[in-house]
C-alpha cells in the first residue's frame, strides 16, 4: 500500500500573522463564482417568432380540418 503521509503537517498561519495586504490581494485574485443561468420559461419560448409562426400554421391546419369536417362532410 502506498504511503501517503507527509513529513510534517503544515499548520495554517493564524489571522494575526497574515498581513492585511496579503489577505486583500488574495481575495482580489479569486474571481467571483459565475452565476447560475436562469431558466427561461414558457413565455420566453412563446415570444420567439419562428415558434409562433409554426404554431399558427399548425393551428390553421387544425381549424381548416375542423371546418371541413363540420360543414363539408
């Protein structure tokens, strides 16, 4: 089995030992976490022109089929 132990464990420096300039530089160097993308709902999808054209054509075909069945058959 592999020996994964280190020679001496490194202790973290206490807050009093770390200069304030190093802390502020360390915080500035870390980029903020990216925001999670918000889900776009059904209203966003229905606002897209190609989708509305497609749904309009399908609706018109259903309407014509219903009118044909009711009045011509």
